[in-house]
């Protein structure tokens, strides 16, 4: 198991991950996604990097797919299914957890975070990549007050009635649900992942959605023949939900 840069911090809340996950814990100033990409070549599949922040659940996991990059990139959708399942496990019954394609997560319309994916810059589309990294951030605590009577564009778990569910609980839940999503993919094929993902997607009325072998989203309006294509690889280049200045989900 990789050593943790903060293993000497005795007061840190413990994180319980199922096998085969191995925990790497960073301080608040760390970047889970960037660190996971740096150590992925040596650390191996199942390494989960966690940053203990007061206001965010931030983590990233290393994957080692056997498929060519062009199709293995669809693991991003398995990560998003696991991320939204982790939230749904703690969400009040009245709350809707939804996805803005491909990467933003909203609760009752308020942006709480999202997922992202990285791979080696030297990887070829027609060969299996040495590694993939799925990273996520979820805002757990709101740091600003929304104006009265205004539906906020951004939200946080504490504002949405998630109780005591914080960064540790979200990370543990994500790990469990990622295993379930990957198991479903292995047993029933990618269609099982695509079906779960598309069921959470914010979509226009009277449209039919499909994810192709390269992970692109195909949207066809009813009574039309030609679908609109949205390319996953281009969309993943810049996370739609991430504010670089804030270092977290945008407002």
C-alpha cells in the first residue's frame, strides 16, 4: 500500500475503504487529482488519493484499463455513476441528484461539484493507457450565503439537507459504488453503466440519448434521423464545473 503523506496526523478522521483500494492522504493544500496523476505509474490501480478539506470532498482514484484509450475513456461514466450514487445514498428523499453532460453534478439544480479524468500525455488512442485517473470534488459546506428568494446557481451538501455526510462519508461511499459500477460493466457490458448514467442526465424533452464506443454522446430528437454528436475527449479537456481561481467548484 502506498505510504500516506499525512499518516502521522493522529487526529484525522479515519477512512475505511474496501479492498482493493489503497489510501493516500494529503494535507488541505494538496491537489488529489494532480497527485494521483503523478503517482499513477508507480502506485497502480485502486490507489485513492484523498484531501482532507473542511468545505470539500476531494479525491481521485487510479485505474488500469485493458482496453484502448479510445474506449477505455468511458470509465469516466462509471466514475460519474459512482459519484452520483454516493450522493444519492445520503440525499434526502425529496432531492434530485443530476448530471450536466458530461461532468457537472447538481442537486435540485444547484452546482455542487463534478468529476474529471486524466491519462498519460503520451498515450495512443488505439493502445491501452498505462493508467487513467478519475477525480472528483463535491462541495460539502457553503462558504457564502445566497441572496433571499433567489435560486442559487451553486449549492453544498449542508444546504441540501445531507446532515452529517461530509468528505469522509462521500469518499467511502464513492469507493463502494465504483466497485459496483465496474462489476456491472464486467458482467453486463458497458450498456449497464451507460443506462445508469443517462438516467441522471439533464436532458431536453423529446430526445433520445446514446453513448457510443468512444464515449461520445449522441442526441437525436424524436422525428429526426441525424443525431448530434458531443465528443467526450474534447469535453474532458476543461472541466465545466471547476473554477481554477477558487480551486474548486464554481459559484
